[in-house]
C-alpha cells in the first residue's frame, strides 16, 4: 500500500472516530457545520430522506417532489440500497 493511500485511510479513520464521539444530535450538528458546507449537509440529508422514502415504497416522482433531490442522485441512492455496502439500509432501519 502506498504512503498516500495509508495517509488517506488514516485520515478517514480519524473522521469516522470523530463522528462516533458525538454524544447527541446537537454535537453532531455542530461538528458537521464545521466540517461541511450548508449545501453538503443538505445533500446528505436529502440522500438519507430519499433512502427512507425508497424503503417506504414511494415512487421516484414522489421522492423528487418531496426532497428536491436530482434524479441522478436518487438513482445512485437506489443502487446503493440494492447493491451497496448496507450503510443506508442499517441507518434507515434505525431512524
């Protein structure tokens, strides 16, 4: 493994640990507002909402109308639900 790849993995690991250390929604919101732009947070929120609505059986048209997500991003969320690592699936079940 190259040094750059090791460095990237170490930084990602630190990020994951930082996210896990948030004790409540307020702390998570504060961390995310420091880490991300408002637009990035909004886009992540759209994706989670879209995954939840897909699991509820809503149509693409309904989800796009409700969340204002792009059809391309919605398609990606759908693919991740069907063949992804299971992240959306686990989180949607918990919320």
